[in-house]
C-alpha cells in the first residue's frame, strides 16, 4: 500500500475545494442528517 497521494486525487481535491468553501455547511448538515438516519448507533 502506497502512502503517496496520486496526482488524480490532488486534482480532485483542488477542483472541489471552491464548492466545499461555498456549500460546505449545507453539505455537512445533510451528510450528518443522512448518517444519523441510516446509522443511529454512530
């Protein structure tokens, strides 16, 4: 298993950063709603 991050992964992170900056709170709010609905023991 490699400990290095691929260039593809770096590109994906860089391309999604502006979206997360703009919509991060909405994304995480919805993520936790779904997580606790589907996995209440978490």
